[in-house]
C-alpha cells in the first residue's frame, strides 16, 4: 500500500482523516445538545433553530465557507477575538478546515441523533424518574444509552461528510499542501496538473473506499438498532 501512494498523497489522506476526526469529536457534544433540544424542546423559535441547523445541507458550500471566513478570519469578529485573546487562528490552517467540516457535517449528526431520541419510549425515562433519578441522571443512564445507535450513526455520517468536504474548506482555508490540502482539494489540484490523472484516480479510489466503509458501518448500526427495537 505504501508504494501505491506518494508521500504527498499520504499526507493528504492523513490530513483528511485528522480533520474529519477532530471535526466530529469537537461537534459531538453540541450535536447531542441541539438534537435533544429539537427532539424534546417545545419553545418559540424551534422551527427557526431547526432551519439554521440544517441550512448547510441546502446552502452552497462556497457560501458557507465565505461566511466562515467573514466570521472567523483574522479581521472577522470571532476570528479577531480568538487571535487577540487566545492566539488561535483558524483561517488558512488545518484547524479551520476542521471547523468547516464540522459545520458541513453538523446537520447530518443532529438529524440522526434527534430521530433516535424521538424514538425512545418516554415511559422508561418516567420510570427512572419515579425511582428517584434526577433529570441529569435519567439523561445519562437512560436517554443517552438508548440513543446510542443514533449517536453512532450521526458520528459515522458526519465523518463521511467531513471526508468529502470541499467547497467550504477551500473557500475558508484555501488549498495549502501539508496544511489544508485534504483528499478533495488534492484531487482538484491534480486534475488541473498535466499528468496528474493517475494520482487523482488513486485518491478518488481511496476516498470512495473510506466513504463506502463509513456508509456500511452506518447501515450496520441502523440494522442492529432496528433488531433491538423489534418484537
């Protein structure tokens, strides 16, 4: 396998996995909180919140990347604050790529987790409450374990989405080899380079392989959850 890919191609593959992993890990706590809010919350603005969360699914990725650049760039309100007070710079860094991937994969994560929470039998939670468990204890010992299949499916789907992210990433952090050049942006560069078709094909095959594996894992989790919920 090592001879199949060049060092530059391995760098792009490793960076893609690193960016996708960080994006999923960083967005998971917020994803669970927002999913719980959308699944159980009844408050004014719930529809608007749902629309905002799912907006990256329908909005052009380039627009999302541009908005991230406006907000988190060195001169953006959030980017300037992070740079001045914490020395954190996201634009044109791999961490910025992780942020872009997290935003693009967030709707898929929230949707999978919210559907799982909605399917939970509320009587189980009520039974735990009648036994003296507090709301936090009920959530940690009943709700969260029962929603685990949806959480795992959301992790896998958002990871796969992060691996394929291109538009928002290249707009926010550009295409810098070794820093922000993930598999999609590397393929984009290679197909514009004379003689780069072979390398682009290898990276494409690797991307398809990883994405297919993620979807198969997601389907296996969903099947297992359906069997456990069945009669």
